[in-house]
């Protein structure tokens, strides 16, 4: 396995658990007549590096498995509904907040897809007080510690070249099978960071199917070089980790009979892909 990834989410979860324990202990021992702490006692501006502690995120078990994986290239999901997009968003957010002055990147294939998923979750889930600014035209959030998270898309094959010369500690690609192998390979060259003791890494989230099904399946499911790789001898299966998750792994949708009924009513190839996470359906 490659070098250990900076455990941003894992450390954040540990910090939050410790904070909650301390808070509970203080509640048990608090003097009823003691003065109430000022409202800014939990102000993330007082310590920009602590902003990640205030994220309203309680990852499911499979999301935790994804966040804790030490692989350089992770793939999460393989079916519909396990919380893939949220996991990618939070990974980018926490790694940016965990490494002052770093940059992270989140991608979808088209802007409408970006707007209806990652950008939507960001606007809905990330409290405004946790970041300095958000450039709505460039879709870049600047965090309190000076790090950034950029939301982008690559509708055309060559759109990836807009990132030439850039460097990102973390790159997360939602619905990876909508991207081509050529796009993926170029983006790996942008996955670098000059900050000491960091581990540049990438992650994808996806369902089986679409134009990138074959190469994604090769790299993560079959653990072999993908057709079209010019240097297949450079492929290291230890760099790739597939964290399989399905709709039943998401407590929100596991009991949603209407959604489960919808998935069950899909055409057989889509049902096997989206509900069962079957990578053998598309060939």
C-alpha cells in the first residue's frame, strides 16, 4: 500500500468525539450558578484549523470505510443511494481544512450535474461561518485557513486542460464512469501538493455503466491495467481501493420503500447496476 493518507476525516471524527465527551462531562459537573460561556466560545474564527470540527456530518459506516482507506486512488459506491456525493464533498472539505494553504478539487462531467449535486450539497450542508468567501462565478470556496476547494466540470474531452499547471492535494470525481480514461490520467498529473507531510490522493464515486465503465472496472474491480494505458507496467493494484456500498448501507434510504420500489422497477440491466451494484451487467 502507498504512504498513509493524511487522516483528515478520521482525525476530525476523533476530535468531534472528544469534544462531545468533554461537553458531556462539563454538563454533568456544571455549576448552575456559573456564568454562561460567551457565544464566540465555539467560534471557528478563533482557530481556523478547527473549523472542520463544526461540520454537520455524521458519516454512515460505509462512508467511514471510504474516509479511512489509505489508498492513493479510492472508488466509492458501485450502486445508487449510499451517500457517495456527500462523502466526496466532505473529504475535499476536511482535507482542505486539515492542511493550511492547500487546494482541493471536486468535479462532475457537466455544469448542470455539478449544480444539482456537489454544489447543492455544499450550499445546503456547509455553514457560512466555516469559510471566508465563495466566488459564485468561479465556484471556489476559500476556507478560514487560506485553503481552497474548487468545483468544476469537464463537459468536453479537453476541458481537463484548464487545470494544467494547477496542483490539488485532493481531487474528487463524482460519477467517475462519465469520464474517460484519458481525462482521468491527465488529472492524476495535477494531484500534487508542496506542503510537507501531506499525501496527494484522489477518489471517485460512481455507479456501474456509462462510457467509462470498462476502464473503471479494470482499475478498481478487476485490479488490472485498463485497455488504452500506454504504460500498463506502471499500474500498481495496491494504489487502488474499491469501497463497495449500496442503497441499504445508507440509513436514510434503506427504509425508504418508495425509493427501493423505484429501483426495483428499473429495466433489468439498470436494476442490477443501481440496486445490486453489479459490474458485470455492462460489457
